């Protein structure tokens, strides 16, 4: 059995923590192992529980969060830090990533996108998702170390990733429909949706994108619905 990604939630609003905890614990691969509501609690909780990911609000009682991002890097489990914030100002993003955070998303993020952001950050991928997609892309171009595709990757469902993999391998819609047990029309819909989300048009675009984000290989064993 694959080990779950261990997550510590940090937010001064108990209701926010409760909602995110319920969401994460409903997933087979994620587990909330601890929480903190004030700046002073973060490091002791993280040192005790050794999480894989810390989901951290920028605005905490008792002190600023950015120094905590730096100090979390010294913990033995080397947790990845995902900032979950109400601020979508690029200055906050740059400051957070400069302090060592691996991701920055806003609290208006869709549920599925938040889950994917946590999974991507746990794997060491850089994630930025703000309210304005154009602003997101612009910030990522500035601070994203030349990997703008990872922004779009965080928006893909597992089914969309499967279709993208097969498209990048040159399979036709009909062949993909046979492999994934979908109708050709449904595959065409997935392809159109991928094109809209990622700004891709031609087969060459899909191949290039899939290779850039590490999806141009074998199909994963799962076949989830979107």
C-alpha cells in the first residue's frame, strides 16, 4: 500500500482548517496529521509530526509567516510548503517562493485544483495559481525557473493526464477511446478541453507539452473518472 502524503494545515481560522481537513482526509493518498493556528505553533507541530507538506496561510497571529517558511526547511522531513493565501499580489508570491515555498495558491481555488496543487508540491513541482490566469502565467514566467507548463499541469484531472499521455504518444481518438473505455466523442471533448486549458493546438504541441512535464511515458494503472 502506497504511503499517504502527510499534511500539516496552518491557518488561524478553525473553520477553514476543518473544511480543508475534511477534504484532504477524504482522499486515499492524503492525510492531515496536524494543525496550527498561530505562528508560534507551526515549528513545534512540524518538528513533532515530520509532515511531507505544510499548507501555510501567510497571515497568522503572533508573527509573519515568511520566516517560518525558511525555518521549515531545517526540519528532518524537509516538508514542501504550499502557501494558501487570500492575497494574489505577485509581490507576495515572489517573497514566498524566495523564502523557500514550493507553491502559492489563493483561497478561491477550486477544490480539485487545491488537491492537485498539494500533490504536485509533494512531488517537488512548482505550483502557482492566482485568480487571474494571465497574472498566474506572468508571475510563473518571472519566478518559475523556465517551467511555465507546470501552472497548467496543476489544473488537469487524472483522466485528462491519461488522455494527454496517449495523445503525446501519437494515438488517435479512436485508439484512446478503446484503451480508456470511452467513446470517441468523449475523447474529442477531453482533447478540446486540454487544448483550452493549456493553450495547445497541434499534435506536436501536445507531444512537446507532455514531454516538458514528464507525461510523455507510460499510462498509470488507475483509470479514474473526471
